[in-house]
C-alpha cells in the first residue's frame, strides 16, 4: 500500500495511542507460564504481538482474544507442550529472542523462524549467554534464524551484558526461571525493565542492585490482571508532530512513562520542547501519565551514551525533530540502529534525504543539519514501521505531497496510525 501525506496548518487534539508493544508481548508470554487466567486489557493488536499469541497457542496455551481484551489460560511454569509445527514469529524480534530463553528450559524440541527481516537480525547475542546456561540451540543460518531449540536442564549464570539490550536480558531472565541456581545479569547501561517488573508482579524473585540483576528460581508464577499502558514509542510520533507544527497542542493519554523508556522526552526537553506530564499513576507496577506537547522552537543537541537504550526505538522520529532544530545535531553510540527492522541509520538518511534533508551517516549514528526546509517526495518504508511513521511526521511540514510506498508496514506496531493522523489533521 502507498500512502500520500499532505502538509498541515496545525494540530489540536487529545488522543489515545495503542498499547505498549513490549508490555503486550510480555503479558502473553508470562501469562502462559503462570498458573491461572491472566486478563489483559489494552493489548496491542499489531502484527508482532499477534505473532506472540500464535506461537503460544502452538505451545498448547488457550488464549482468547476480543480486540484489546485478551485472556491467557496459563498452565504454569512447566505447562507448555511440544508444538507440532514451526513457530513463526513473523517480523517480531522480541518474540524470537524472548521465547528462545523460555524454550531453552523445556523438555521438547522447537523450530523457530520468521520473515526475511528476522532472518537478517543477529541471534548470537541471545544464543551465546543461553548456551553458557546449557541451552542447546542450533542456528541453521550461522547466528541467524531459523533456529532449533532442544529444551534441557539449565544452570545459573553470571553474565555481563556486552551491549544494552532488553531483549537479550529478558531471554536470560526467562531461562533463569528453569535454572538450578541463581542467575545474575550485569548491565553497565540500563535497558527496559518491563520484564523484571512484570515477572515480579507474577511472583518471580528478581532484584536489581545498581545494575546487578539477580534472579532466583521460584516454584511457580501466578496469573495477575495486566493493564497495558499506551506505548510511548507510538506516542512519540504525535508528540513530535505537535512540537514541529505551528500553533499546535496535543495530549496523549495514559502513556507508559517507565524511566527506562522516557529518553525521547528527556531529549526533546533538552532541545527546548514544551512538554509536561500530568495525571501520573501506577498500573501493574508501571508508571503511567498523560503527555502534553506544544509547538516549540528546538535547538540542536548531541545524543549518546546511556540515553540511546532509553530511546532506541524513538530515534527515527527524533531525527525528524532534529531536522527542524537550530544547529547541527549529532547522534552517537547508536550502532544498534543497524540491526533493527532495517538499518535505521542508512534508511532514515536515505529517505529523508529525498525530501531535502542533509544527514551524514557515521559508524555509530549520524550528523543532522537543522533548519533545512523539506519538500515532498516519493519515499520507501523499507518495510520498517518506524521509518514509515517518521517519514509521515516529516511530511506534515514539508512543501508539497509526500508518498510513502509499502506504507502498511505500520501494522507491526500501530495498526490505526494513518487513521489517527488523518483524524487530528483534518
């Protein structure tokens, strides 16, 4: 599907964006290995999360779906059963990496694969620590999917993370539930901690002392209701749109504001953005609030270090904001962008370059010249949902129409993105 985006004059709206992708994945996974019925509200019905549901159904779990309401009939830590067919993760890196940790401790064999993009995403970062725990994982693609996992008994591990990755950390912590002793993961830079929060909510024993995360085995997990907050990664596109569009104000309600995820808000604030959070509260251990953003005059910043893992998925839309800032913005320490759904350093530079942006790629990021007027162009999503949505935000204040080819990839994380965009820009 191609999508045409036209420039707008202003935005003034109160909106709700879909549920958090990270939390939705984990609610299904952890509910499946907990005893009892986990009732999930606000579930993200995007393609990635539906892939997770599909995989766990094949593992013998009864899951009821009614739009954003999901009920997982969990069978306990040892209740999964051998699948009779391949586990297809689709485009979901979260699914294949987290489920690898979980399946490593079972008593059966599984085969996993996904789409062409998944088959290019590195799996050795998960295979290595899991193998040190005793996991038996065969990669038929030399460190890439497809994978074959033969479940076995696992041992505890102390593992220092070479890069900040919530997916790798989560895979290890899920495997630790089946280990014969305590497991320690050491982080120099904190990554998303949704796994630790939700596993403890379900009855796990995980502590974090200054980046030393210790998981002690428990006999069982128990079902709990999960309310999924709105996804800050999805909210970021509309926040950026309001900051960059004249005479605009937007409120995005009920957004997850976990401190490991709010790097984008801190980056925008450093740029001089008019953003505030109101109505803060907790939902299932996760902090939630309404985010209010208004038109702002932005200045360039240097982005790097521990800010990167706190906003890795929001960097594409941050690039769009940087193009409107006064001065030259530098992004560094962001090599992880190269192994997302696309190489986001290359794809963002290439596609925004078609619109007149001046972006220089570097080994670990990019250099962005602010204040460059953008014009409409025919662009390509590279089948990357966040690239497509970032182009759409840039197009709102470009001169002329912009066409995004293969634009329907937004369904991976934000199925109603274009409908919501049209609603607030009419």
